[in-house]
C-alpha cells in the first residue's frame, strides 16, 4: 500500500490502497476501498478509486477521476429522491468525516462517502426497460427473460412491454434468481414487494429525468440494506457502472447503441485475441483511457449539469 496521500495525484488517476493512520483498511473491491474507525463501529468510509475493471479483472491502468464521477452521480440521484427514499450515506465531505486526518482531504475530495453500516439485503434488484446485453442473449436463446415470457420478434435494444425485475444474487459473481428465491433471501414477501416497489419508483422517475436530457436509462441495478430496521439505499446509485445509459437519438433497432460507460475498454479487450480474460490483463492504450474518461464526464454532465473536475483537467 502507498503510505502518503500526496503521492497519489489526480492527473494520474487514484489507484487507491492508502493507509489512513488510526483506521483499518478492511476491504478492497474492484473500485472501492473500505475503511473503519474503532470509535465509530456503526459507520464506515467508502472511497471510490479510479481503478478500472473489465470481465472481472482489474486493469493495470486507471481512468482519472472515474471514482469522482461515480460518487458525483450517486450523490445527485440520492439528493433527487431524498424526500422519500433514505440512504445509508451520511456525507461526502471529507471535513465532516470524524477523525479523518486533514492530509487526506484533497485526495479523497469528491470520491469519499461516510456511511452508516447497513444490514445488506443479499439480492441485487435489476430493472430492465430495454432488451440489451445478457438479457438480449437470453432472449435469443430462450424467448424469455428470467421468468418473464416476452413477445416474439424483439431485437437488440427493443423497448420491453414493461419494466421487468430480473433479480440476481449479491456475490462475487452475481447469478440470476427467481422471484421466489429473491423473496427467500430478503426474508418475507411483504418486504420483497416493498423493495420492488421502491426500486421501480426510483427507476421510473429517473427514466423520465434522464429522457428529458436526451438520455435513455435502459437498465440499472439497486442495492438495499436496513439501518435500524429501515430500508435504505446503499452503494452506488444509477452510475454508468451500474446502469446502461444510451443517447436517445442513437437507438437503432437491432443494434447495440453506444453507451456512456467503459464499453470502449471492453471492445478493445475483445480485440486482444491472445488474452484469456484472466490476470494479468493486457495494457490499455492511452487513447482508450482518454476516451473512456470523456464518456464518464459526458454522462455526468448530462445527468447532473456539472462535473466534479474541469473537463480539460487530465
């Protein structure tokens, strides 16, 4: 791990892994680092790094400011629905995080979240309004989407007859599950229906807001938890990592529309015929990294009306 916050600069991207004096660094995910402080056992610090993963492999390169974009978009959506949908998040301001050394304010600014520890619901709520990705591949093979029967003749990027809930497990590799299995994991049908209704309301309201800005929210996934028995949103919310955003004017039936995410990286990796999708990953060209960063900043500005960093800062 790096030991000095000043050694990790914004222009190079923040790879994470910093040690914070007095804190325990207890988990490193593909993107986020998690810390806890002994004085606050019911809270944790979540830091969104600029690490880049594809096909479940973390790349050697970072995408500068990607973590800030993910945090910025999540905070935007949480604020939009804060009047009726609570979240585990407490603050994203470094100065408001207790016992955080001031040396870490600059490097963590825009990418840190001080959050209550929630009892996680071990189901990912995946909502789909359009046929794309793994959903389209399943439809091609079976004519169905999870438990849902679909009309014949749908194409890639076709709008679905209704927003469909296709839950998955919450694990290292998420697996499709039935509604009955989701109910069992959640604990009871009443709470499962409540989670579904909350997620659907968020999704449909976000769809309308995005469409007014020229963007289609094709699908997304939500994670819920419980704090003092109350359902709350946890983790990221409708970011380009957890959602599929398409330019509304570039949807062509039968084709996968361009998306505001790391698809540029995936496309490049698919062209690397000698890579078996296992570590170590191939090197990602600087041009691919630059275009990916631009895509993240584009969708951030479109959705929220601002970006966490100047567009020309790199």
